[in-house]
C-alpha cells in the first residue's frame, strides 16, 4: 500500500489512457512457514481485479507532446481460504479500491510531469470503516532517454500509517515492441518480461519476474494495523486479439513467494515495516493460474 498505490496510478497515466483491464488469478494451496521453518497451516488465494483510465481532456502542443487530465478507477477483491493457524493470521478476504485524478504535461522536449491525487478503501469486506479510507497524492518528473526507455523520480504522500508521510518514488520503463518484445517496469514493484508474436492475433509472453501484492487496514485486539501481502511470481501468458482493441489472455506459472506481515499504523510501525524479521511469514511456492481481458492495449 503506502505510496505503491499512487505509483500504479501515475504509471497508468504516463504510459496510457482510455485503457481497461479485468483479470482473475488463482494461487494454489501451500504451507505457511516462518523463517525457522515452523508451520502455521495451509492456504490458497483467489483474486479478481479491474481498472480503467478515463481521459477527461487531451491536448497536444506544436511538437505533438500530450497534456492529459484523466481519472483512474481500480478495484481488487481477494478471497483467502486458509486452514489451521493460518486462518487466524490472515483475513478472510481483502478489498482494495481507489479513485485518482491525474495530470500529465510536457515540461520540455524530453521532460514531463505527472501528478495525481485521490484515495481509496483498503480493508477486509467485513471491517470496512472510516479508518479503511486512505488518501494519497504525489508527483513524478520523467525523462525520456529514447523512444523505448524512460526514467523518473518524485515523491508521494499517504496516510497509511495514520499521519501523512512523504516517500520517494522511482519510475523506470524500458519497452521494445515488434515480433520480439522486451519490457522492464519498476513502479510499485518490478515487472520483467519477454514476448513473441506468433501471428497477427496471437502472442506469447514470459513474465520472468513479477512483484505484486495487496494491503488492508485490520483490527487486531482493538489496535489498528496494516496487513500486507507481497508476492513474487513467474508466468507464461498466451494472448489472443479478438478485436482491434480487445485482447483475451490466459497464464500459467509459479508463485514463488507469498509473504504476509502485520505492522502498526504508527511511525514505529513504518520503520518496522522495513525489517524482514518483524512479524513476517511466508507461504511455500504454489501454482499460479490467471485469465482476463484487456481493452485499449
């Protein structure tokens, strides 16, 4: 969570607009352990997600650079099925939903600015309350090194830990398209993939490394805490273009790690969140299956 949600919103604004996605992921059952190999039961996870970026106004300058106001709407629902002690260490489900207003404008021939402000709800469906509403805002300065490579730096503000806190953000995107494609994205996490087109309508993509996750504000013995779930996976995707801007895809791979952690909503909790040993446990590797539809990509 933190500024990761904001990074995703800014990334969507600076790379695309008028695009949407609906997807489903299933992570099979595996054992939950701590760093000492103590077992805490088993569990699996199912995730349904969707997002869309609505362009509000578009304008290009004399050199063709785009200025854009847009709204990004996203939602993710995860159902967690656990057995044994793992059922007490995880919520039964998680809902993450956000609405952000973003602005993109050129600053020079290679520099551009992306700013965003908004908020969302991050909690189990049965614990939705005012505490579940988090606000965020931020700005990125992006430099285009070439037509395929861009990088940037900025800062984001979020009240995930109770009080507004500013954190640095780094943006990196390298994409090459054609029959063979390569992609590296670093915003909220890390995405590294290589793709190959098999024809006009069919393509394969190997996401060699993907980092994603979810967070929720939960109540533990009357104290507000942040539950975070971070996942590291590899997936082989096959996609089929069914229309000019509509693509169906399916994927199969491995979820190499699914780490869960609880931290306090305080300054101390923020510091502790960077300590691997702080109340952290990890699920063993599991199978990962996904499917979905993309529009406008």
